[in-house]
């Protein structure tokens, strides 16, 4: 089974050799072990070419071992469950896992875009802005090519079958990162009795200790890790989240962690019926936070430093120790600091030949230099690797002596064959979360990195992420941060001794931001800074030559730090090269801003359970089942599902609506109007309050009286409308539009609480408690009488615009003589539990009158025939009641919200858009809603527009189409002709008319 | 996500609240007496300070009460929450041009 894993070491590693498994990459099957990552398994199989670079299509291989990996971006899985843009270094190997490189179209090995490499000069910094511009007509062709060739993974095109969940948690101390510093901090806090959450993005805790041969207290360091984790697991108030990446640090110590769930365990716990949770998003509010996320090793910037086989030294050590994978046979190590010497020792110990350590420092390493010498590894101090040979794989390193002058040219005097080049340019603390939280960064000239500075929120940094690069310093710093956290919480820090380590002192790092080449920086082979975005030293220099100075601008111009990388690998090198080019110190140039997310997070994890009906709940009226049984297609209004029409015998929308309209006009129809917002207003100051918010004179309404009312914003624009009924001296009932119900209640509450707290008024929503059945048409009165009503319904006893309580078919109801159709009509309010019974009785008794249920579409036509507006359809937040011709509703005797605004000069303009009716001159054309209105045809673009169509229907009652529109100065232009100009259609000649098309005197509703 | 102290319910996550804009802008007693410019100032202009900001919040998913929060617009740090009927201490930073609610 292990066959083919040529680079697998015979012994060691944290892989489970008893669990071999198979996986595929780019369609080819390979073998690996449980405990491998996709990256380690590919390296074990000798797969060094993993994809093509973003812009220049250069062959690329694995560089790193974790979140900093720029090249090994994978599409994992097939079909709907495929996950794009995963880093191979972070994908746990599973049986049957199928991965593809996301870049490299049409294939990784033969790449059409590779030719682009030769044209690199036209794809320099800012190429987006400079090339592919002319001729303009070719843009579509360019765009197709660019979009196809660029881009990372392919988003699945069907719904994600994976399940996600959100979980909220609170803790005293959240520790981000489970390496030596994080474990130490967590132990300290937990022993003090704090509630602790420890999250680490890896499968196992240990951080950097997983990758090396460190010792703690004279034993393998991982023994100490195992002890610490076991102790923490025992603690009742300690939660350990492995595979959990803290990716966002938000305000008020709110942090987000995405946890990859181990499917088997979850499935077992939850039973087979539910699909296991794939990822869990933790939303944590922490009192204190300790950031211990470690540091990223930086690559070195030399010519062709992107060739497969050039890897970070720490990653090489990690693959050897953790995965028992030897990524090369003959290695060169290139460094400007001591840490890579350990990689040389690791390589030698694993059986590789280390041809040389190339150290840019003239003095070489500290104490570790002696150990290397004892192993017989040659060290070339004061030298650099200036260039490498090989295209799909490193073949050799070109080495030059270097004096230390940053931009000097060097001469390559020595070439060493190798298939692996392990590089180290020093370490950059992972300050991302600190920076997200608003913390400042400080440049450390001795360690050549940005350190977390002053924090804005209650957090602290510890370990390598705080610039403590040695193991002993890490442990001590974790203890310090843990103690500081518990002291801030008022707890007693426990007595803990710092475990002993056996490190020798290191020689200091020396700056080497850009390795000198044989030619000058703009002509030498490409020196990559950001591998993922193909940003080179020459690109940054070009950006500076073209006038860019600010680091944020240079980033956007050169794409430095874009993509999934977000500057993890290349940012500091980029800033430093920019600083050197500008001749400024690095801290003066600064860094770009770090923002969430730290690593890519799936949309599914962000959504959690909030998908489908759990995201957008469906609201159904009490009569919903009847509507469904009647076969009514539903229209979604807000969250309500309302019947749109009730087709009979296979009718289409138009036939059904025409029939329903005629039924209402000629006999009687019934509609479920339950979704209207309903607000009960009561209290001794109810009149006073409503006077202030509604435009009409409320105090003149006697109990039993109804009125049409509109609400204005303080800006004078129509916000909502509805019926106001006065039920008693101190009690009113308001209706609102379906979509405006919650907004109106909130609006009224806000004024009551913030502006007029002295008013004794109480507001109660009744929207769902009561259902509304609208019975409309000349036979509506006869229908209710036939059904059995205990009060007289004749015109004199119960006039138009009045309200009565009554018993209808033995059921208590409120009857409102209001009409949205212009016909004799009754709106019946009834407790929602009784509504289905009443509806059925009405349908039974109504057979005699051919009682016809109608939906929202017919309601729209009927009201448009009358010129009644729908707020939000015929208005858009820029329409005053004057624009709608509702001056009669505006009291002159009192103030009301928005009144003063109606006198603003803008609201008095004669050319404001006003509500009018439109009839098409041809007579038979339904004008598309939303069509713009123009004065004349035949004008050249841009054509001035004088209005737009807001509602448009065919009126069966009138036998022709009708439309409502907002037209500049429209009310004074009756009889004039305009043209409706729907896009892509011939203009339609229309005549401006009154918006009241049907029964303009309103006689029918008063009978 | 902010952690906001509701004066009635205690500290709750921002998602339970809705924002109501700058606090301490009383509706003019006699709007008709105001010039267009004065009315526009009430209607449209807000102080938008860098630093301490008194603002209205509503515990929309809780007790549904409105109250005042003093928040630093730079750091998002919240200095305190106040009921509308409380006399609110004047922030150190500003000479407020409007009296607070309930003052």
C-alpha cells in the first residue's frame, strides 16, 4: 500500500501507518496515511508540480506547511459538495479524497497560459489598468479569456449539501493557538479557575512542537504537550477546540472560530438520520484574550525563487518530523538567521545530503553552527543564493559572495546541484488578530519584524506571535500572559514553574529583503515576493516609479497580499522592498490593514443554520390551507404567502383576474386581507398622540367612525397608509400595509418613548391575532344578511366609513365599511382561530351570489381602476401626499409629523412628479411597469425623462388597459401625450388622464 | 459585534438591538416658526463626531425600550447606557449643543 511513496521515511512521524488510505489528485490515484495532510501525502509521492501561478502561469509546488501556503490551492470533492480554494497544507487526508489543482487551465502540466510568462513585461504591476484596453470592441474577448484563465476554484453550481451550525459561547479567557505559549497560557488560566477556551487550527495541539525535535524538561516536547492537553481536558470549565481557526476578532472581545468537524464522530453522536455537521462557527464573547498564533517564516527573495522545490525551512522540518516525508534528496539551505540550521540537521538526520548552508551573514550562526560543522555540512557564510536553475523543479542553486549592500549586483561564482532549497528569511509574528482588534504594530529592528504593540481591546499576545522565538521564551511568555489575564479577572494566578529547555543562544538575524542578482533589480529574472499573486520586486519598483508611495496603494496596484494569502507569506518582504525602494525606514512605510477573515471561511459556515425557511421564515394566514386546496399560486409579500389568483379550469393569470374583477364589480368577491398590519391604540392620550402622527383631524372622528390615514416621515414623504377606526373615546384601531406593519409599530413606539413619554398611550400589534376577510361587490350586503348578522347593515344604520361590532353566523366580528375596490364592501375582522370556519360558511352561503374568491392581483387591478395608490409601488420614499393629490387629507389646523417639510422649497416645486393616470393611445397595449416616460420620440441619448409608470394592468371592467404614473407637473398636463419607452421596445404613445378611471364620483361604495 | 448594556435587561449582543441615530435631538416645539435652514438642520444634519457620541438604541429583540448609549466612534468603546428619563452626565469631550433627553 505504501508503494509509490518514494519520499516517505521508513520510520517516525505522527502518521498512522496502520491506516493506509488512497486518494486522488488531478484524477490520478495515490497512497497516503491517516495523519497526513494532502500536502504531505503529495510530497510523499514525489508530486512536486501542483499548479500554475495566477498571472504568469509559472509551475508551482508546495512552499509551506500551514496557513501561509500560497500555491497548493485545491478544489476538494466533486459536484455540489466540492470545496474550492482549500490549502493542501490544511486538508486532512481522508479515504477517497479527490483533489484538483484550482489553477492551470486546461491542465497543470500543459498550461496554455505558460506562454504568458514570456510576455511577463506586459503583465507588470497595474496590468489590469494598462493592458487589454484597446480596441474597445475586443474587451468581451479579453474578458472571457482573463476570467477563464484567472480565478481560483470553481464554485459548485448546486446547493451545498453540507450542514453547518453556529454556537454561542462565553468564557473568561480565550486562547488562540495551542502551541507552547498558548498551552502555557491556557494551563495558567485554567489552574486559576478561569473558564477557558483554547482553539487551535491544527488537528493536534502542539503548534511548532509538532514539527521539531525539541525537548522540554529533558523529554520529547510532545510528551509535555500531551500532559498539558490531558490536564486541560480534565478541567470542567475548559473547552479545547482543535481544528478550530480563530479567524475574526471583532468589537468588544467578540471572536469567531470556525471548527472543522470530524464527521464520523459527529455522525455517531447524532444518529444516522441527520447529515453530520461539516463545520461549526463558534461565536465567542471573551473577557480576556491571549493571542498565541505563532509566527510565519518568510521566504527569501531571489531570482526564480518560486521554482517547485524551494520551500520554507520550517516546513521542511515539519514534513520530516511530523509526516515522515523527506521532500528532497540533495538539499541546499539558504538563510539569514540561525533557525534554518536546524532544518539542515533534520535533513541530514533523515538521510538527505545537505550540500551546503548558504548564510548571508558574514559571521554565520551562533552555537548551532558548531553542531552543523560536526555533521560535516559545509557552511558558506557571507554568501547568498542569487538564482536557481530548473523549471518544473529546482536543479541547482547559483551562489554568490555578498558584501551586504542591498541593491548591489553580485556575480554567481558557484553552482551547486540540488533538488531542494530550504530557505528562511526570518519570522513574522502572526499579528493578524491583534491588528483586526485595533491593536497597533511596532517594528522590532533587532528581530526584523512587526510586533504587537498597544492593544485596543482586553487582549494580550504571547509566544512567537509576540516575538519570542525560542521555546524557553515562548513558555515563559505564555505563563506571563496567562497570569496577566487571570489577574485582570481578579483571580489568583497559580504558581507554575517554567519548564526547562535546552536551547543554545542564537546569533542575530541580518536583514536580507531582496537578494542581489547578477543584473539590476529591474532586469534580472523574476524575484517573487507574493507567490499567489505573482508580485515581484520589479512590480513594486515599477509602482514606485509610477508615483505610488502609500503602502495601501502599492498593495492594490500590484495585488500584493491579495487572495487567500492575505499577506501571510509575502507582506513583510513586500513592505521592506517598498521601504528600500523609497529609501525610508520600514516602520515609516508601515503595513497594510489586516481584516477578517484570517483564513478563507466557507459561506456555509457563515450562514450556519440560517438557510431556507430558517433564514427567511414563511408567514401563512389562518386561511392558507383553503387557498392551497383551491390551487391558488402564491405571491410572497414581505414574508407572507398570499394567494395571487384562484384559477378555474386551467385558466391563466389574465383570464382568472378578468373573471375575478368582473365578479366583484357585478356581484360579490371575497379576499383574504389578513396580512394587513393591525395595531390597537389605547389610553387617555390616544387622540392626542394620533393627532401628532396622522395628517387628518383625528379628534373629529366620533366613536364608530373610520378614516383613511397616511403617515409621513419627518421629511414629508409618504411612509405608510391604512384605515384608522375609532372604537371608543380612548381606543383606536389602525391598519397598515402588509409590508409596513412592523415598521409602523416601531415608528409609533419610538415617538412615544423618545419624544412624548408624557403621553399615556399603549400600542399592541394584533396582526396575527385577527384575520381580515374583505367582502366586496354590490351583493356583499345581501351576502352578509343571508349569512345572519345581528345588526342592521343598511346604508342609514351602517354608513360607509363606519365600524360596528356584530355577530356574524354566530361569531363575534368587527365589521368595517371600507372599500379598496370602490364597491360596496365590508371588511370582517375575526379572531384568527375562527376565520377558516367563517370563510367556509361564507363560501357556502355565497354560492347563490356566485361569491368569487380573489387574490392580490385582482385587488391590484380593482384599486388601480379607482386610482388608489399602493405605498411602496406607486410611491418610493420621494413622494409627498401633495404629489399624490391628497391635499384633502392634510389638516390645516394642527401640526403633524412631516408637515413642516411639505413647505420646504423642494416640496413646493411645480415640476415635482405627480400621480396621474395613463391611457395608451393605441388602446390595447399594457405598458410595462417601471417604463420611463419621455416627451418625444426620435431624440438622441441621453433622453430626458419626465416620469415613470408605477402600476399597469388590463382592466376587464373598462375593456382596456390602464396605468398609473408619476409625471413631472403631471396634474396640470391632462390630455397631453407622452411616450412610454420600455427598454428594447418601440415607444408607446400615452395620454395623461385622471387616475380615477372607474366610477370617479365614488357612488358605488356609498350605496 | 458590540456588547450593549440595556438599562433594563443588562448586557446583550448587538444583534438584539436596532440603531436609532444621534440622541438628544428634540423635535422643535413649533416647526412652523423655524426657517427652512433651521428645519433642515433638525431634519438632516447630525454631528458625526470623531469620539464620544450619544446615540439612541432600541432593544428590539428584547424589552423594546429605547435608551441612550454613549459610544466612542473611533474605538467603539461604550462609556455607558442611560434610560431616557435619566439625567445623563455631560461627556468630558464635548460642549453639547443640544440638551439631553430628560434634562
